[in-house]
């Protein structure tokens, strides 16, 4: 079924389920997915938790996306109640829905190399007399089980997420890597994923950015990738999370002091290693922008457009994912609230699912992008 035909059918479904803007948008064509696809690019977003329970939101996603990534449901904390068992219910439900809707699925994340986001039991687990072997067994069993369950429906996995400390440039340790060594843990994760999914795209995913303060993070990620490639570890792409805006959220520098030259040099080095690029988690952290919605939305849109134009100037960039479609469901609302207390507007649709200028900016960036050879069906 073509994307536009699907959007029409889904638009009809939305008519019965919702009113107003969600209906209008689900009907609006061409969809972002269709605009992207015309250039050999896959466009998608996250799904999971309360937003997945909202039929109008599912409809919006199915109409506008070609790809979905479970926001939390494939993380260790969601899949692993303990060392022995798996709970696939939430991830299965998203994957089943995606397949019914004709969407591709990305997997996030087979290993979060950051202690805080791994389950508590990995810290209290009895690693026995040979802790190294036990850590390796746990890691391999986890990745092998998850990848075999979801490939080939999932054809692109974030194998390792956020392994680098952006301040020190050193690799993070976790309860697992403490026994194996961080580098060996990361290698083992990629090799295990490759053995279980011989054709999948295998991604290292991180939040280094074009902010001028991010040089140490960029350098550390380059060193990590160089090491992986040199050792023959099967990484095939870098996921550039793209949570845009300064982490110094109240800084008077607008969305940040950007170093485009350093960013291009970074992306040149990554692609020079033969790796593809993905925009995996796009949103705009709008704290320093004006309270008034009009100017704020315009700045968010202009920033998004400039960023996507730069990213899509790389023919190796064939995937663009937003970290949510609607402001209503952005992680930023609670975790990084605005100082004026107003709701944040980081995503292409507003809280009532009406399209915003950021949606136009994404559409325009796809329309302006040079066509590239699609690597996925
Ligand atoms: O959006 C996610 C939020 O709901 C979770 O509470 C949080 C911790 O699991 O993770 C958020 O997603 C993160 C992603 O997994 C990795 N990159 C940063 C994202 C935003 O924090």
C-alpha cells in the first residue's frame, strides 16, 4: 500500500475517533514519510507509554511516519524484570501495531552503557566465581534473545547508547562492564547483534552535537568509533540523537553557540570511516526562546530547518526520527521545564496534534534534500 493511500485510510479512521486538528492532519498529504521517501529517506518517531494508548495519536503517527521506535519498551529496564526473565508485552504491542500500520521499526537500545539507566538487579546480581564470564553470558543472552525476537521486523538497532561521558571523554562503566571492561563490552554487544541479525543496521547512538561546548564529546565519540572500526567490530552507523538547543537551558545564547565547522569536520570523519548517519531523536529544547508562541515556533522551525539541511547534505543520512510527534508527549516537558512554566513546544505537532511551523520546516528540508539511494525497502 502506498503511504498516501494508507494516510487516506487512516485519516478515515481518525474521523471516527477524533475531532479537529488530528483528523485534519492525518488527512494532510503528502505526509512527512512520503516527502522523505521520495528522497530515499525514512522518517519516523517514537511510540510508547500513555501516547500509545491514544488512538488519535496512533493515527497521526501511522499517517505521518514510515518508521517507529519504541521510546522505552525495548530498554533493559522495560524488558528485564530480573536476570532470568523477559517481559516483551509492551514492545510486542508496539511492533505488532507498527506492522499492521505498515511501518518499519527501529530497536532502542540493546545496551545503555550508562549505569543510571540499567536495571537495579544488574548491580545486585550474584556474578559468582567467574564474574567476567557471567557478565558476558548476561549480555549475550539479552542481546541475542531481543534481536532474534524482533529482527527482521526491526532492521536497525541502536546497539549501544551513550557510552561516553561528555565531560571527561572517558567511557562510562556499568555493573556489566565493570567485569568485562567497557571496550570489550561494547565490542561484544555489536558482535552478538551481528550474529543474530546478519543484515541489520547496527548503530552507536549518542547526543554529541554542534554546540561549541561539545568538542570533548565529539572527540571521544570519534575515538570510540575509530577503535570499533579498527578492531573490526560490526558498527555500521552513528545515531546522532539531535536533542537540539543548549543544555545550559537558561543561557542567554538562544539555542546555543554553534560550531558548524567543527560539526561538519566531525561528520566528515564519521562518514569517512564508512559509517552511515541517522538523526535518531530530533526535538528542540526551547527554554531560552520567547514565551510568545508565534516567535517561539518560528525560531524552533528555523533552527530545525538549518540543522536538517546540514544533516541531509550528507547522502549517508537516510533516516530522520523525531523523539515524539506532539508537544503533548515530549520527555522534555517534565525533565527540562521552562522557567516561565509554560508548556514546551519541541516537536512538529502541538498538544492538540495540529501541525506547527516545525512540521513545515521538516517537510521543506525533505523537499530540498538531494535524492539518495535508499538502503531500506
Ligand atoms: O524519552 C525517554 C524517557 O521517557 C525516559 O524516561 C528516559 C529514560 O529511560 O529516556 C528517554 O529517552 C532517551 C533515550 O532513550 C536516549 N537518548 C535521550 C532520550 C531523552 O532523554
